[in-house]
C-alpha cells in the first residue's frame, strides 16, 4: 500500500530533459544556418550511439529498459557532446566520444543520478587529449553540405581550404605568433571575428542564450548557476583586460565565444554532477568560470570549460558539505 | 490595519479542490446504532474507563478519566448502554486495535445534567482541569490536550494564534465551521486569550476561503484580528503559520510558548466555547467527506461513529478503491472503514485510481534539488534520501532528519517519483529502534555491573564479618581459658537464655510464614520445593550453630 502524499505534480525527469532538448533547438538552428548541416549528422550519430549504449548498459545492469530509455537523459548528453565537438569531425570520433560518456562516465559509475563527473565533459576531455588535431578542425562558414558529409564519413581532409580557426584559437595563435607586439585589438580584426564574438558563432551563442532564458523561465534551472558562471567569467576577464587591454580579450569576447554560454545554461546546470545548495551553486559555477578563463588565457587548450567543469565536479561533495543552508528552527536568532 | 506578513521557504500549491464540499451547509448525521469510542484519543496517557458493560450512560457522561499529567477525558457521545469495553481497530495506518467503549445508542440522545460554567470566577487550574475533563484536545490533527497549552508560561505570552489555514486539498471542515459558527470560534478565542493573558489574537486563514474570512471578520472585534494569508501548502503547519503571521521562527525542540506565542486550531476554539457556555464536552466534530463521492460535504459527527456510516452519507462512487483519513498530502489509507471517527478525524476522503493515481515507477534521484526548493523546513531531502538509503543514520541526523514534518512537499514535486517521505519515516523509525536497543543494552549493562558490584561487596562484607566473629570467639576462649573452671556469672547466664529465647522465636516465626501458591502443585514441582526446603533447613542448622572455634 502506498503512503502519503497521494498527489503528485506531473513534472517528470523525461519532461525536464525534453525542455532541455527544446531549449537547445534555437542554438542548433543558428548552427545549421551559419555552418551547414554537418552538425545535424553529428547530433544524429551521437543520439543513436547514446541510445544503443544506454540500452546495452541498462540490460547488462539489469535495469528496466523502457523506463530509463524514455527518460531522454542519454539524448541530452549526446546532443551536448555533438555541440561541443567540431561538426566536421569523422563519424567514429563522435561515436567514440558518446560511448565514453554513456558507458564509462555514466553507467560504470552507477547510471543516472550516480555519475560524479559530467559525462559530456568527460567525453570532450578524452577526445581533446586523444585527438588534439581533429578536435581543432572547425568548419569555415559556408562550407558545402556535400563536403561536410564527406568529411564526417571519413573523406580526405584538405584542411586549410575548409577549416577556420575558432575565435579563441585565432586569438591564442595570434598572441603567440605575434610575440610581444601582438595586440588583441588587431587580432580581432581578423576574419574569424564578428561583431562581438566569433564570426557566425555569435548567432549560435545567441541561440543558446535564448534557450537558456527559456529554461530559466520554465524553472528547469535556477538563476544561481548561469549567473555565477557568466558574472565570474566577465569579472575575471574585466580585471585582466582592464590591467592589460592589449594582451587580454574583452569580457564581451569571452562571454560571446567558445562554450561560455552553452556551459552556463546547459553544461554546468547538470544537476547530477553539480553542486546542489544555493550557495554551493554560486561557488561551483564561479569556480568553473574562473578555471575556464585561466585555461583559456594561460593554458595550452583553446577552451578550458570541460577541464574546469571536471575539476569543479571533484569539489562538489566538499562544497555541498560546507554550504548547507540553515534549517528551519536552527537559524540565527531563532534559538 | 494591515498586518505585515512573513514567508516560509518552499511549499507547494496543489489544486485545492475544496469547492465540492463547501456548497452544502454542515449536515447532521443519522444516529448510528452503535458508537465505538476509543479511550485513547489524545496525545499522552490512555484514560481509564469509568464504565462497565451493561452501564447506562447519558450523552456527555464521562466514560474515561484523564490519566497522567498529559491526557484528556472521553465522553459518551449519546445516551445508551455500554455493550462492551474491548479492543477495536483504530483509524491508524497500523490497523492495530486499542481499548474502546462500545455504546449501543438508545435514540433518545438524552443529555447528562449540565450547568453553566462560571469560568470568569474560576481559578486558572480549576478552569484547565475543567477543560481536561471536558476532553478538549487540539482538533488540528495532533490532538494534544488543550488545557496544558493554556497554562501560562513563565515568560508572558503576547500573541494567541488561531489556525484556520486549512491548507490540505479537499478538507473544508474548518472552512465551514468558520462560515457557519464564527461567533462561537471568536468566543472561544476570547476565553483562551484571557486564560493566557495575551495582548492580541491573530486568526490566520488562507486566502482561498473568502467566505470564511468574511464571516470571521464580521464576528471579531477588539484585539482579535483576522488575517488572510497566501494559499501555500503547508501554511497550516503550526510553525509555518506562526512564521507567516508573526515572523517568529520557533526553534527546533522549543515550544511556541517559549517565544510568547500560542497556537490553536479554530475548531479547538469552538469546542472551548461549547464546553464553557454549554458544558458540552468534546463529543462531536465537523468532518469533511470528499473525493470520489456523489455528495461531498461536511457533517457534524459524533465521536465513535463508524467511518462506514459517515462515508455512506456522502454516497461513494463504485470505483472507490480506498478511503483516507485526512487529506491527500498527509492523510493515510484506512486499514478498515469499520474504524470509528475520532477527535482527530478532520476528513474522510474516498479515493479512486483516477482521483489519487498510483505513483509512477520510482526512478533514480538526479539530485535536481527540486525537493529542497520546496521543503518548508529548509531541509535537503535528496541528501537525507541518500543517507537513509545507505543506512548512514548518523549523517541523516546531522542533516536534521528529525526536523522533517512529513508534509509531503518533497514527494509531491519529485520528478523521479521517489516516495521521499516514506524513506524518511523508515529512517526515523530505524533510528528510534536503534536508540531503544541501545537504551535497553545500556540498562542491561548497568544492571549487570551493579550485580557484580553487589556480589563483590557481599562477599567482602561476609568475609569481614566472619573474621571479626572468629576474632571475638578467639578472644572469648582465651578469656575463659584464663579464668579456668570459674562458673559463668549469673549475668552471662541470663544473657544466654535471652539469646536462646530470641532464636527460638525467630525460628517459629520463620516456619509460620508459608510461601504462596504452594497448593495443588504437580509432583515434580513439589519435589523441587521439598528439596529446596531440606537444603534451607540444613543451611539454617549450620548458621544457627555457632561456628566451631578454629
């Protein structure tokens, strides 16, 4: 016999995941518009791989297949991987990345709700460490659809003709090759840059931001994580840019390029691997943004969000322990 | 004057579904043929029965007297004959039976003689004893004896709060009471305010009950203020309501009285007025019948009425698959509808698979924290769930498991459909069981150690005594040896005779005291006893004779 409460609100895990997928659509649409249909193939490959891997793992673990396959959490992971990896990467790369996320990062740690690390970010890190060259090949705007498909299916990669540096990459390369004389202001005049962020990428970022606002509006996510992430990123960038504007990019560029917005609304908001207390969320997101900025500006990788998220994932139990909110009847002034 | 309101964290807004049962006035219920009045209807001691099988009782006659410091009397709800004093199934999730007085009603409904209560001239204790003997308990659900809460604390009480929030879906008994009997609620509030010597009275009502608010506003005057509070479950929780109305957060483990506050349900205030003005003990209450019934509504129900009969008055639909006592958030499924209505019964809710759908399959917790967002106690339910699941009871307590009020908000919102409250109930009962076990083990250990100590001490004392005696004898022998041949002095002879006589008396006394229950024993027991007797006789002979000088 069941016990009280006998009423339940109708929102389910599946619905939450569905809202997240919906919220990703504007960004994906902008992606296709600016960079062609390659990303759609990647999304499809990742989704199919994720569902297959999820099914096999659930079967092996003796879990109810239908219940957990329908929760859409694997699809969310798959889409986030596809959106983090270059859209013209070979098919096996996205498949491998997705397997990495679903099999290793998710199910080997105990499945839904048990993974200490963000599965999509684990996949990204493994890929960037294992295949740094492939991971740095991003399409130039206006690359033909047939050519994109050919690349994904494993065709010849005449790289210089078809790829372009992402803005953060261009910035890094520019600063390194230019030596002491390089100026951020000059570099950002280059073709990789648009009005405020990367050329073309600005639209994708705008799409993700729109989706993020939708999630906030539907109360799928709270304000703490995205706000702390974006504000910390902006403030850190502002500090260094203010001190040395020639050598450091503006806060606006940092917000509008790379994975900043995607991470703020879709990646660090993964509840399973993130901090859960209100104050803990601020620490978690702020820490991730700070580390990401440091890796971007001083490290060897073009973007550091994946590493930053994993590093902060490790700290979550500690953060949560020290940020427990006061309980009713135990607050100051009530005793 | 506008009352400044405060908020509590979290809460949920389930569909209140109260309209169905408020469109009809409170109705009386046909007199049942039999009333089953449980003796234990309040927190605290079980009243001792004052009637025996065959006794005639009158309406309002006390049939159970308050027992112990925390207890309240119970009364015959109508006139009739006591058919039995026996165990009957209680309206409790356990379905366990408890002692009840079963009354066969005579249909006359004849009152015991009643006199108006001169409460203004009564001393505080007298008045409180009167309320205890009138069986007045909190009608909000906890059934705590009201007279105890009306004892002024050492610090002055400044605010009396009446709880008319009624935040659970479906339940409307307080709503209807306030609409129809506002004057008497206010009258009861006035009496309690005077007993506690408070400065002001606040009556908190959720703003989804405009009719009740209007009726109460029309009835109050002076220092009594009706405050509409936002509709947010569980605003009717005592600590939540006090927080909303006064901003005071009653600390864990403390009572509202420690903060100059006291809180009663509006129904309790009504019963206080009835008890004082009409000498009418708590023998009936308003109960909502709602849910899967054709004619939902509120009934004035005698305590002890079988829930079956009450439910019938609401005409339950054919697909009713269970009956709850209380609301859908905190109520429980009755093990049997034969159980009686008790003082705590505020609602009888008929459920059907469509009205109260079975919970969807439980999924893994994704730590989304929705439960924590809605917890009115500011707990982190998902953390407590993990600790409970992993039997990490110490951690669960550290995260304030026992501040959980089991309101059900967390289970209500959980997207993984985890029955969180069930986990908390389990964890709490596990911890209690362990505490009991530990306490029992502590007592056993203490007793064992005390026994060891005693045995050691006795051994030591005996040895000392023997040594002293032997010493004395040796000295005596040495003395008599020194006075060789000298006859014992007459004084000594007299002393010896006295001792001998005393010993003889003692012996006789011992043999005259006989053990009880020694007749008609089976042969083996008799043999055992004989053997023990023989052994005792032998040992007595040994101790009576003076020890041989060594």
